[in-house]
C-alpha cells in the first residue's frame, strides 16, 4: 500500500466525518481536500504591488517595515507575522505580531475608520521575543505567542489602552497560534516543534487567563483524550515530554476555531488538520501528498471567511494564499511575486468580511526589515 492510499485509509479509519461548514453546509465527505478550480477563477497578471489576484480584486500596501505608516508618525515593525482584526466602533483594528529576536519582537496595530482609511498606528506589545502567531479572544484581546523555547503567551489590548499581560498559565513552550473555543470554554494552542503537541487551556474563570489547567492531546489506539500537563512551566522537563502517549504533530503552525471544529496546520508534513471538538475526533483536512499537483505547500497561518472557506498562507512554496472550500477543493487565491525569500502570514478578515489582510514577512529584500503588510479588497463570496 503506497503512502497516499495508506493515509487515506487512516483518515477514513478514524471515523471522522468532520464538516468544514461554519453555518449550514454539507458535511465534508472527501477529506483530504483535492486540487480543483477556485470559486474565484484563475489568477491574473501581477498588479503594481506584485500580487496576482482573481478578477475583481485589488490590493494596496498599508505598511512597510522600518518605514513610517502613511498618514501616521509610527514606524512599522520588522518581520510582521500573525494577525487578526477587531471591531472598533464603526471601524476596525488590525493587529500584527513582530517575529524579531532577543527582546525586539512584540506587536503593533493599524486602526481603520469605516471607509477603510488608516487613521492610526501604534505599539501594543514590546520587549518580547519572536512573536509569531496568536489568536483573538471573544472578549476583545489578542493572544500573542513567543516562538522560542520556554516562550510565553501575552494577552494584549488591540486599542493599546491597557498594558499587555504575560499569561504563564497557558504554558511555556514554542508557541505558535491560539484559537478560542467559546462552546467548551477552552483555548487551543499549537507548538512549533517537530515533536510538538496540540494543547488546550481550560481557564478557571472564563474570560480570565490568569489561572487554569493546561492539557495536551493524547492518542491511544483510535481514542483521543485530553491529559493535564503536570508542569506547564516546562522546566526542567519540556511540556511536550511530560505526558506519555501524547499525539505528536510535526511543526504546529496556525489554528482557527469555528462551530465545533478547530483547524490547524503542521508545516513539517504540509497538512491541515480538523479537530472535531464535539465528537473528540481528528482528521487530515489537507495533505500535499494526498492530492495531485498540490497548490498548497509550506502551510502556515490560517483563517476563514464566514461562508466556510479556509484561507491558508504559505511559508515558502510559491508564495500563495490558498483557499480550501467547504466542498474540499483547494486552489490558489492569490500569489505574491518577486519575493521568494519571504513567507506569507497574518491572514485575517475585517469584521465585515470584505477586506483581507496579510503580510509578507521579509518582502522583496528577504530581510526582516523588508516586511510588507497588504490589504486585498474584492467580491468575497457570502454564500456557497
């Protein structure tokens, strides 16, 4: 049995008929996703910003690392990474991490008015290291993870009005993304290690991350269970080495929760996973080895549109953000040209769902000082 057939059988064997749908949509029966036509059609020629987009879509550059954000006095941070949008009156705020090392990381924010014009830019987190990805909370904060050994999660205020707070109860490890599950009142966490775990944090009081229980997913045969990590501080024994039988994931990256399912990515095997929190099962939603001519490689940050489409950014590959539809079709949504030494990250929709934000971490220069943050506007679909 070849790898493709074996893995396909393994997915079916887990009896996980997980739905991609975020509202009412058909149950996904064709995991893993297969290469097919995008609902937006093919990509056009590169625009003035070097982006290849579907017909009807346009792009603009919002900020460049080490340069002043137009219309403000704020210098945009280097190595922009994970991001999210937050409602702000009639406008919104886009938060972006900075994956710089040695205490020079952190996070910044762009503020928009109702027409989409940038009205402000400012720092919301400073003095931290390699802030890679994170996640938004229902109570309006941004969880910024340090991708370093014994890294922390920092809870930040997108408005910048309140100082960021370190949250050690969420564990010390190489943090990537966080996704809040308000239905079970837990927070899922990915770990960027080749032998990493998939965690969840159970707050003692919902909405307060100062205390709670850190758990990791364990697999025994075909049974999954959440097991408490004895020492979330990770010292002297790292969290991923404390629970026997922990299910290992090869380089955890982005994660995104919606309606009972947490989708998360692993870069070591180019997979998108679907953890069904309702049935406590897991499936491979995408694997570049299980589809012909796979468009998506170097999987990294992930977000979703309200209609149910997943958007996955590439770290490497051919610098694309790919779409995975509720019908399990994977296709390129956009491509960034002339930036092969970079990676795409920070994918996030504004609250209305008609503007997509993302960054090229190292831009055309291939350096952390060359990062570029973009906005894409167009006819994003609102129904299937």
